[in-house]
């Protein structure tokens, strides 16, 4: 008989190993699923994990995509992880991402066609502020009226989507776009365009900011008083209060930071890879970042790796759809398995498995 | 073994890493009040859980009136005639007494009949209880009566009571003992678990003493002194805290008209609490659990804020300041709940040292925690307070209750407080660790700090405090010198007869 036994201290080794184990299990279960769909499982797994980086034909296109996709995921997940560690559940990063993009883009577009070098920095600031402000809505409702931030932040995503649609059809629509929905394309507006820093690498300013956020978050959590308070608040709210943490300030800080970073991610996306505000501008980064945050165990370095891995499955998934004709839903199920297995094997870091003989009843 | 109700023969139960019971044997005769005596972790609970069918022994056997007894579930145990009153009640606060009793029965009779029966039993055994009152409105003592009556309705032959008096006032304890003696006279055996020696000496006819899972002695507690029993239990000569008479200094902490609403819907609000504390003295605050102890600690630690003037430290109004500002000024606290309030369970001892120590021990510079200093501080606590742990990197939850409590108290004492407030400093702590903790509080006071010790252990309060006050429904009695206070007087203070008690003093 199998039995779980609680470890006196969480195991460091298993905490590091479980994400890898989860990836392996996902490959196995995903392989079985692909085989049942009538595809060669080994080939499918290879296309998803290997070809995007090393395929002689596609890699030139897909390799830079890795950073382009991982950048916003990492940036948003870092912000979310602070809150998640403190038991503050911001599920609405997608909304904050949209609002950041709208606000930042609006500022840029307002100055079209200026060539001032101040435009892009200004867009960045306003983009961050937009996301921050959107996250402040659940934060203030929570601190003033004790509403549930999960529901409020989530519902605000749908509000943000409506705003996005209305903006791309109305206020921000390209006046020279012959009536098509969507704003001016930032590619035609160099002072506001978030271009690649090294051509062909996918590295744009958003990716740089994401890396900086990883470093900041690491220092914050491991060295700074505030990070320590975040960790205590998550583990034991009473102990946190006893040690002098102000729970309201904690909520405002965590939601605000997550919103700000999500807003920045939105701004870098709209002014770079996406190029314009359009009805379908948002592509679910804000939700996928939740998976990335947990896959990375809410640890900055883990999130960095998880973001890259998640981006890989996106690109590889697209490639697999293209080359093997796998349905998109199968790819989504595959990504879902990753989180599922992670949560399942997570038990191992706090428990050990014991084999016991069944007692004769 | 003819004539025995229950005999336990060589029972062993091992858990990973610890043998909870090692070939334990003892017998209980019909009508006997038998004590199981031992420190925390001696294996008393595991033993009674086996008798009650909650845990199965690894080896050994039990015999009930001559037949083999192997209860697989508590239901089987109850069917045999074993009933148990747990230390922690399992009652629904939103239901009334009769409904709560009915929930514990397999085939409850109609409510009216049951209420009638509860009334009869409660009157017969001197445990007055109204079957239609909501449990949420009952005191701890009354709640215990619900549990006892629930057991008595099963007409048990053996009643197991796990630490029943920890939540009772001395008067309530007397009522309980009268009931237990009556039951025993009627032939019901009682297995009584406690570490309160005086109670056992006055109530029990036989005792089995456990230490580290083994039976270390059986005796007739009426023939032993409390000290002999304690030494049997601990296995070493007990070190009794020594106090040195010290000169009292200026008033350091002053509470005036402190009223705080509880954060908890079933908590007790503090009402007009006044108290003044001089440097160098220890004030003991007694009272039955749930009469405002947690709220008093929270309003002193800064977890709940009040009007500035109702809490004054060295003359400065601090009622509106948060925990860290109070720490800076010299008011430190140690709450009752070790894991999850005084310490974060999954964090290392180093991190837990930084939990309250950053300000007074200068563990942070420009907001950055100096982890090496925090580690040194944790190591200092571990060595000065004899905390048994492999090192400061271990998680708080890996420590035993007594060791973690030593760590928590040590963390505050080493920060040289002007005023230290502790709540239940030795709750669930073994006797030698408890003695160490009390000694450290006495030493702290001797060095000129003022100490408030909130506790439900009256012996502890009498041992260390200079003055005594009791909390009752959120009100604090005036303090009285602890020396010469009788158990009756303490009981009255705890029971809330304030005016009576005051006239009694003045007279």
C-alpha cells in the first residue's frame, strides 16, 4: 500500500526536481494522447520541443519567437508571483495587459507623427500606469469593502476586452485605415516603435524589462524586508500581522506591481510584435502567465525558465499543427497537462511516499 | 485478571521515528478512577485512542471483562461501553445543546424526548444544562458538560477524559469532580488523563505513569506527594524556578479604559481594562480560555489598534501604533499560538528570528535583511535557551512544541524588552522546558523589565507573579498581591464576582 508521510521540512531536492518530473510526465501522457490521435508521438514531441530551436528550415523564423513570446509571459508572471506568494490572487492580468496597451498606445498615437525620442519612454510609463490603475480597482475594493479580488480582477478582464473593441473601432482607429478596425501600425511610426534591439534575435525592450524584473524580484524576495514580508504573509497571515505587516498595504503593493508589469507587457507587445491596437490584440498571455508563475514555483529564476518552456510549447505547438495537422485543442490539452502534472507531483516536496504492507483487517 | 474491567497487556504502537507506546500494560477496575499521568509526548493520547478504537495497536492485546477487545472503530468501542470526552470539543456553535447531542448518536430519539432525557441526566449528575440553548452562547465549562452528557447518555462502563480541567475555573472543576465521583460510586470506571498533579491526587484511586511511551510506574496517587509524582513523570529531579526579590522601578506600562472589539465573531471584546505595571514586576493574568486573553495580547502587541491614550509605555501614548513601532519603543510580545502566529511554520529559524527581531537587533540595513546577522541571532537564541534543533536552517515546524516555545520566548527575551507580554508561555511544554521558560521570565524581571504573563495555568501564575488579576468576559479585575491568595479567592476573581471580591478585600 502507498502512503504519504509529511516531511518535517520541505525537501529542497524535490522542490527543484518536480518541475522536471512534470515535464517528463507531460511528454509521456501527451505522447499517448498524440498516438491516440493517430500521430507518431515521438515525432510530435520532437516537433514541439526540438524543432522550433534546431530545425534547419523553421528555426530561423521560430527561434526569435521564443523571446518574443516568453518576454510578456515572464514579465506578467513575475508580477503575479509576488501576489500569489502573499495569497493575493490576481487573475485579471489579461485585463491589466490590455489596459496598459491601450493607455500606452493612446499616448504614442496622440503625438503621431512626432519624432521626439521622448515618445517611447512616455508610452512605457503610461502603459505601466494604465495596468497599475486597472489593478487598483480590485485592490481598493478589497481593502475598502473586502470584496474578493479573484472575482473582481477576473471580471474586469471582460470589461477591458470591451474597451479594447471599442477603442479599435472608435477613438484609436486609424484615420487613414479606410474604415478597417484597428489603430495605426507602430511600424510606420518609428519614434514609438518597440523594435528589436539585435536584429533577428527577438530581443526587444519588453524582453529586457522582463529580465530586469526577474533580477529585481529575486533580490526583493531573498534580501529585502518587503519580500520577506510577502513570503510571511503568504505562509501565515497571523504571523505576518504579528511581525508588523500591514495587510492592506500588502494588497495594494502586490496587486499594483502585478498590474504595472502586466501593463508594461501589454505596451511592449502593442508597440512591437503586435504593432497595433486591434480587436483581437490580446492573446491570453495574462492567463497563461498564471501557469508560468506556478510552473516556475513562484520563484523568479523558475519563472524565467518556465516562461521560456511555455513559449517553446506555443511555438512548437503551432509547428505541430502545421506539420502534423494536430488539432489546436490537443496542443492546449498538452499545455494543460503540464500544470496538472506539476501540481500533482508537487506533493513530493512536502511529503514522501512510503510503501507499507496492508494490515490484515 | 478476574474482576478487571479493562486490562491492557503489552500494547505497542510505533509511528515513523517514534515509538508512542512501548509494551504498555495497566488495568482498570469497575468504578475505579484511574489516572494516566505523563508529560506531553509521553504517549497518553495514543494509548486512549487505541482504547477508543481510533488507532490500532501494532502488537499486544486488550481484554474487556475477560474477553478479547479489539475495537476497529469508535462505534465499536462505544457499543462495548467506552465513551470519551476529548480535550478539544467537537460541537457546532450554531446548533443548540440537544441538536448537538443528537448529532453524535446513531439513532437519535425525537427531539422532545431527547431534551427531556438531557435534562434528567444533567440534573441527576449535578451538571445543570438547558437543552435548547445555543452552544455558541455557552461557556467552555458548559460546553464540556454537553460533551459529558453526550457520553453519559450512552450509559458507558468506562469514561475516558482527556485533560478535562484545562478550560475550567476552580469552582467548575469542583462541580466536575463531584460528578465524576458520583459516576465512580455507581460503578462507572473513569480513565483520567492529566498532568495536573493535585487534581489527580484528590480524584484518582490508581495511576499509571508514562514516560517516552513506557510505563515507568504505577502508584496510588493519594499516597504520593505532588513532587514525587512530578519526578516520576519527568524522570529527574525538578528544578524549581528561583526568584530574587527585586526593587520595583517606575511605572512602565499603563492601560486605562482599554476597550477593543474582537476581530473574531465568537471572540470576546475587551471592556474598560485598566492596569499599571512597574519595572521589575511580573503581573499574572488568569482566567478561563476565551475571556479576552487573545484580544488583550493583540491590543498590546499592536495587532489591534486602540485610541492612543489607552495604552501608555513609559508615559508615551502608543495605542495607535503598530507592532514594529511598539517594538522599537521596547514593548515586546509572544502570542499563545506558536505555529502560525508567533512563528511561521515553514520558515527556517533564521527567518523566524527576523520575524520580530529586525528592529531591535539591527538585522536590516536600508530595508535589506542582513541574513548573516539574522542567523547569528537565531544561533544565539538556540544556544542561550537550549533549543534542541540541528541548526537555524531547520523549519520551525520541525521543532517540538517545547523547543519552539523556548525559541519564541528566547527571541523576545534576548531583545532586551522594557515590557514583555507573554500568553500561555508554557502551554503544552514539558515540565523541564516549562521551568526554564519561567526562570527566564523571572530573570528578565530581576533585570528590571516588566512582564505580563497571561496564562490558564494557575500554578504557574502563583509561582512567578508578584500580582494577580483575572480576565472575565473581557473585563480585568483589579490586581491583588499573588502571595497568600487562596484558590477560592482566585476562583471568585475568575468567576466574575468582582464586587464581592473587592468588598472581601476591603473588609
